[in-house]
C-alpha cells in the first residue's frame, strides 16, 4: 500500500515570494507517478504538476517546479513569484501504473498568499 | 470539451436514508473514480470503474456501491446513511487506456447527513 505524508498543515507567504511545500511518500513499487494538486476554495481539484518516477529530471510548469528525490522518497513543490491566486489547499498524491487509477493523497497543506 | 460534471452539487439527507450521486465524465473517457473528502480522513479512494466494470476498490464498507453505464456515466450509491458519511464526494475521469492517464476532477457533491 502507498502512503503520502505532508508535514506542513498550513503555510503563508508574501505575494511574489517563493515557497516550498514538502511531501514524502512510501511505496514498494518502482514505477509510479507523483502529483501535486491544487484545491482552491471553489473545491475544484486541479492538477498542478506531475513527475514520472523513472525520470530523473525534475518537472517544471511555469512558476511551479518539483524537487524529486527518489531514494529519499521525497517530492517537494516550489512555487516561485507567488500570486494571490495560488491561495489554496495543495495535495501531494501518488499513483501506480496503468490499470490502477487510484490516487493516494496526503493530508494537504493550506497555503495562503498574503498581499 | 465539457469537463466532468457531478449532480447534484448539494444534498441533505437524514440518517438511515440512501443516496445516489451521479458523475458524467469527459467525452471519450472510460474510467471514472470516486473519492470521499472529509476534514478528518482527508481524500480517500472509494472505487474506480472502467468499461462498466469495477477495476479498483478502496476500503469502504459494502454500503458504498457504484456502477457505470455504457456511456461511461457513473453513479455511486450509499445506503443506510450515517452521520460520518457527510463529506464532499469527488469523481474523476480519465481515458483509462494509456500508460499514464491524467485524471480530471469534477466540482464534487456536498452530502450532509442529519
């Protein structure tokens, strides 16, 4: 079974600053996918970024990037130049391979961007 | 393309009743997954349907059931409702056929059990 741990229940940062959200996970599988999802107050879950475990290169999507350390089973999210619209709950999740759509989520980090 | 839709968006029931929630996936998607989100337990996987067959199942009691129709629309049913079933129920759809499938979430159904 997979487990995902997010040790920061809440974080806040000034607008335009950089913030890093932490995530550790555990799985006995060698091939899997890691995700960061954003859930704003509207409750719509939105995919922010994904990382394939077999890729050593860290994924980036505009202002969002990850630091993926496979041996340490660590998957942190860095948000650069934070914006007010980044205020949301952020969930880290892991998914196994094809044929298994189940996402295992962490408990989430509530991020507040302060104007 | 239209996104994932869920109906109803809000629902109030009393203990002991049963409820049916509906999820319409993105056109062409054949996989639908259901999640329960509560403040105490977080996001938990209920089950996944692919081509009208349950492909994966989480650790929920038999009161929680689902089905998928030939047009990929899915329903989940909760019988004999308990107070602890109050939650946001999210569904997600994906093509279900590729090695990696991005899942797209619906807006959720907020169920309140009184």
